């Protein structure tokens, strides 16, 4: 290309303009792509974003995986790890550099398994197998624990050691299973069903030690997930290491990051229980002692009271008070009786005054018609020559009317 002609052009770009031009060309021309390479210069920033380079023997390219996307990673990226990333080419204008804006990152060589994992996880999630409403609570003090794992693996040794140290009275029942390879998923599912048929355990621990995605794949099989979901016994999933996630973890009633952690979660620490019981015992003892002291103080107060020190004086005081009350009652009764007697006497005097005999004694008389003994109140009520009877204080007179005066 002859560059001499370019000196005659009138178009001159600024740095920002040329970077923007490059940005538009790259970002609109190149579609999202899968890129394989080895991680180098990996930085997990305090903001949560991941920055690293992908390299092969001849070249390298910068990458960024934002926090909102890397939260779904099921492995921990490290320098030297070979991975496949899906992303779009983006230009960082301020530095004039380009990088891959990573959408998904998978360990290289297991992409098909990871895609199968994501597909099954999505389907089971949509069916509701992961819903919290179906999660059963883990018993606090299990008497018998069923374990579904390899008989020779490190997982059973770790679980046994931790439980015997924390709560040695718990009974452990192992159902040995194949935990990887052909038929492992079927064997694990059958073991879970057998424990439910047996019905003599309080909780199940299903899991194994760490390994690659292929090693853990039995716990990603649908038949295992459905066996856990239909289990009437609470299930703790304990598969791999803390960064490992399997379908079993999402379906189980509780996920433990490791088999040892499952053992920690499934039983309490007997030392803590003994300490708590000891504290409760001391609390109860102090409470009872405090109550006894209160009653003792009350009893002492009663014993040292006047009534207990001088009981006869106490009785005599009550006797004296009783005599006073009797005297008060007698006086009240006497005054009441006298008052009633006076009232009766006044009534008697009044009745005496109103007695007709008393009126006759004062010189009055009662005049009656002799024929029917009706009282004569008016002179006009009798006739001359009519016979009358006059009642006196002493005796009665009978006579004939000879004269009638109407004045």
C-alpha cells in the first residue's frame, strides 16, 4: 500500500474517534464466540469481578467476567487452568485495548457434561424439585443415621470420625454404594429407596469425597435427584468439596459442602450439650437456692415476730379485744332495746288517747237508734217518740225522744 496518498487527505481522527471506530467495527462484526485457552494473571477483584488472560503457546487475550455472572460458577478458576469461555469481543476505549466480555466459563474438556448438568438443572427447577416448600427439617437429635456412600472411600471415614467425636451415642448404618462410573446413579437411587423401606433411620447422608466433574456425575443423574425428592426421610447431600455443586445438592433438604461438614450438621456436639446442661443445672440450682433463701427469710421474720415470741400476750390481747367487742355489742343492744321500748310506749299512749272508752270517760256519750243501734250524729235523723239508747262511760241509758231541737 502506497501511504504517500494519505498525506493529501483532509480527515484526521482523534484517538477517541479512532478507538470508537475500531470498537464499532469489532463489536458489530464479530458474533459471540467460544474461546479455549489457559488462564493467566487471574485476579478476583474486591468488587467481585474477575479479570484474567487466556493464552495459548502463541498469543493471549484479555478477559473479564463480571460479578453478576461469576456467582453461578461451580468451580474456582486459577492460573494454569484450561477453560472454554463464551463471550463477545468488547473494546475498552480509554486504553485502546480489546477483551472478551465473558458470559459463561467451563473447564475445558467437560463442556458436554456441564451443558447436560445445566439442562437437567433447569428442567428439574421448573418442575419444582428445588422448591423450599418441599424441604424437610433435619432432626436435632437423630438416634440413627443412614449413610449412602462408598464403603472404602474417605467420606465414610470422615463422617464416622466426626459423629463419634461429636455424638457417639448415634447409630450409623451404612448402605455401601458405587459412587462413580457406570451404574453408580442407579445404585445410589436404590440405596435411598431401600432406606425408606427400612424406615429405621432419622436422616440420610448421601455423598462422596471430591473429584472431577466426571467423578461426581452419578450425583447429577436424574434418577438420584428423584430418589432424593421422593424420600420421606430428610436427606443431606454431601458431595465433593465446597466449590462442587451437584443436582443432588439442589434437591436435598440440606446441602453440606463436604462429608465432614455433613457430619457436623447432622448431630450436635455432645460437649456443647453437656456444657449447656451444666449451665442449666447451675441456673436451676441458683434459682432454687434463691427461692429457699427467700422462704427462709420469711420464716425467720415470722419466728421473730411478736406473736411467736409472746404467744400468751398475743392471745390475751385478742381476748381483751373480744371483751371490748362484746361490751360494745351489749351497749348497742341495750340502747337499741331502750329506743324500741320508747317507741312502743309512745304508740301505746297514742292508741290509748284514740280509744273510744277514754273519750267517754271525759264526759262524752254515744247516742244510738234503739231499733238498729246506728249512731245518731244529727238531730234531724230521729223523730219524736222514737226510742234511743245512750252509751256512757259507765252504763247505758234508754229513753224516748220528746223534744227535738235543730239549733
